């Protein structure tokens, strides 16, 4: 079984969000970069578990990004990927990124393409569905469980108001979220081993972006909290009812 | 030219998030000087002509029961045909779980630029620019879409429903429905609860509540005001509450009118899922809890002393109403 895991680089969850260049660029000064949590904890770790159960499985990682994404992809290799491909392009258009991933996926004839549920910076939740469409494959979104037996997969996924169990034949595209696996910490052996694993940078295929970021904006600051004394909680209820009209 | 709105249904009823999308689509259509049409897949029991009240002039149905289950690939093909039939230049989805599964596929199929998680009407004064929420609600981005067809997936609870009296034309659309390559072998729905993403009022508890046995402080208040319940990741990880209640960076992102947080510290990853809520109330015994910085109202106090009094006061208020 050949698995392709899509890895994106995102600011750490505690990073300060600010913009430069007339609010057109994310301010990267002092920002720590991490593997997008959904890609790491859920997609990648589940792929590693599948490989642990089936020694013939191979895990390739793909990222669309500049050379500054290399440390991130090395970390993913340290966790357990076998080989990595970085498509040397910097874009925030989902269709552009998905087209790059689809080109790699087609070339490699993977049995399964795994993505995270969404990137925590651009929050598109879009790449997986686009890759599936470009490859004409089924797309199982927001999966919480994945088991594979032979060429069949059994998947639990979140639907509006509940969960659904699906069976689908390989190949397919799946987006992963909580439930799939637990976070792992790379060990020394993994980190050392990752140094010699292949990380290949390739040039992107020519694709027009369909969208562009014009500007970013920070939300207006909150007016500040109105504190009610602890010995008068009834006043809070009155404020919520009469002033905030919350209920 | 038209605006086509995909309306998601559950158990035969159009979902609230989709009604928001309908109203949004109607406004977009008005901006463009055209009409809003809708597409409904699967067998529905709702009175579809009444969608006129939400600004929809025509409803295309494909009432084959195969479409009662979401298969992103099948739905995308059917919606693409509907978009061609109605000559749509804008297709609107709710960015709920269903919309997330389909909108992106349709975007790739039609080579139509997608804005997912839109929170405002497009600005058409100079091109076509839509605001969306980014960095987990910590910022917004204005996205310009340059393609002939545009797709917008609207954040739930970001656009209010307004109605006027009108009747929509309902017509069955003749399409070929491709065979599904995904088999649904089981469905489990959380019975009788409003899905968190659709809830207008949410009461949420954190580790400050000490254990699942104390959750009455959350659920009693929720029942009284008809709210849904949520929790922090720490609580879901400890199995005090089911995972589907977990909100935040790695859980659900919600934007209710009221988010009432009890014994939650307000870690940045928690805020990422709730910071778009309209009114945030925090009950925490630690005056330094970071949540107070994001709150509109708060009490610095012990939840075990404060909450019973709040519940009593709400009960009184409700019985006088
Ligand atoms: C990558 C990443 C992603 C994450 N994603 C999420 C996420 O999606 N959602 C999420 O919630 N967290 C998430 N977290 C975890 C987050 O950082 C916090 O650890 C978590 O939110 C803490 O939960 P809590 O506030 O319930 O518990 P605590 O941090 O233990 O806070 C409990 C609070 O209760 C108060 N308290 C105690 N006793 C009382 C009392 N008697 N009355 C009133 N108040 C009391 C305390 O003062 C304290 O503020 C994530 C972390 C990481 C690193
Ligand atoms: N630049 C990228 N390179 C590789 N994979 C990506 C990239 N951006 C997003 N993805 C994958 O697509 C998923 C969904 O991203 P998004 O649609 O941007 O929310 C992520 O969780 C990743 O698995």
C-alpha cells in the first residue's frame, strides 16, 4: 500500500497574529512554525500506524512550499514518513495547491491520499476535496476512524449532527480529524533517521490561481469585560436578558 | 445568469445553516440584478415552495433517495449539472460539514474560485471580493475571486435569516445520478440535540468543574434556555463529555449568539473555536484567567457557588415570562 500524506506548515497555535506590507502579508517575525496539527496528529500518525500493521506499506509526504518548509517536512519524516516531496511554490490559493498535489499523486499512483481537516491559518478545508475531484476519486471528509483490510477501507466520518460509517475501495482521498490517532513525539532514532531520508524538491506544474488575498484585517478590539460581583449573580442574568438580549 | 444555492437537508428538513445560505444567496443575487435559485437533493418533507420566503425564486429538486446520503463525488456532479441548467455565476453553500465536503470539489470541477468560511456579502465595487475568517477566527481576509463562476461557502451563524412572503417555483431536475463508490453501512445521530455549529446559545464547561458528576451546572442552565452544550478539549480528553462537544482549534469552531463558559481558562486554542461568538460570558474563580480578556460579561467567582444562583435566577425569569 502506497500512502501520500499532505503536510502543511502553519504558525504555532499560540503565534501572535499580525500583518505587514499594508496588511497584505502575515507578519512572520518571531513566529514558530509547526506541522499543521491535523496533518500531524491525525493524518500522518494514522498512516504510520497503518504502516506498523503492514510492513509493506510506504508513506510519502508532500508539501507545497518554499525551502523554509524543509524543517517541517524533516520533522514529519522523523515521526515516520519514508520519503518527502516538496513542490517549490508559495501560494495560498487552494486550487493551485491542490493541483500541485494532484499532479504528484497521479504520478505516484497512491492507494490513499490523506490530508488534515483544515489548515489552522487559512482554514480552507478545501484541498482534500479538490485533490479528489482532480483525480476523480471518492472523497471521505472529516474522518475520525480508518481501518484497511485488503483493498477495502472502513471509515467513520463526521456528518451534520452525527457520524456515519462508510466502506470504500482503494484508492480514495480522505481528510482526517480528531479520533483518528493520538499525537506522538518524534524519538531520537526517528530524528537521526530522518536526516538520511530522501527529501526531493520539484518545480510546480503551471496552474493559474483562482483566488487572491487582497488584504487581512484584525477584528476590532473588544470593549472589555463587564464584571459582575460574585455575590450578585442575578445581576448577570438581568444584563444578559435585558442588555445583551442573549435569551 | 443566476445565483444557485445548495440547500442541505437532514431527515427531510432544510437545515438552518442552509436557510442562512438561501438569504445570503438572495442578497448576492439582488446585488447582481438577478434571481436566486436553489438545489435540494434527496427526498424532503419540507414545503419547498415556502423557500420563496427566504428569497429563492426557483427550487430545483432531485428527489432520488440515493441522494439522502452525502457522497461528495455524486453530489458534485449533480450540482454541477444544476449550475449549468440555471446558468449560475455564483454558487452558494453553507460552510457546514456538508458544504465543506462538496464546495471544494465543485470548485475544482468548474475551475471556479472558492471562498470558504465567508462572513460577509461580496464587495462588487471593484471585482468580486469576499471576506472570510482566517487564523481560526483571529483575523479576516478579503479574497478576490477572478473566475467566471464563483463559489462561496458561508460560515454558519454569520448571516441572519430575514424573510418576506413569496412562493418559489419547485421543479424536478432531470439529471443522471452517477453510481456511488462509497457504501454507507451505519449512521449514528445525536438524537434531539441541535448540532453545536447551528446552536444560537451554547453553555460550555471546563476542567474547573472538577468532574462529570458536576455537569448539571452546565446542562441545567442549557435546558432552561434551550442551549446546546460544549466543553474544552481537556474535558473531552478526560472523557467527562463526548468528543462531539469539544470546541476550539482542534474541535469545532462555533459562532453562537451566546457562549457561556464555566471553569474554562480560555487558552488561545480554545478561543480559536469560540472567538466569533457574539456575546461571551465567563465564570472563573481566577481573575487572571485569559478568558476574561475575550469576554463581554464575567464573574470572578467559584462556579459551584455562582452557578446555582444563576440557574435559579434564570428559572425565575423564565417562569415570569
Ligand atoms: C495544538 C493544540 C491544540 C489545542 N486545541 C484545543 C481545542 O481545540 N480546544 C480546547 O479547549 N483546548 C485545546 N487545547 C488545549 C488548551 O491549550 C488548554 O489546555 C485547554 O483548553 C484547557 O482546558 P480548561 O480550560 O478546561 O482547563 P484548565 O486550563 O485546567 O482551566 C480550568 C479553569 O477553571 C478555573 N476554575 C477552577 N476551579 C474553578 C471553580 N470552582 N469555579 C470557577 N472556575 C474554576 C481555573 O481558574 C482555570 O482557569 C489545545 C492545545 C494545543 C497545544
Ligand atoms: N501547502 C500545502 N502543502 C501540502 N498540503 C497542504 C498544503 N496546504 C494544505 N494542505 C493539506 O490540505 C489540508 C486542508 O487544507 P486547507 O484546505 O487549506 O484547509 C491540510 O490539512 C493539509 O493536509
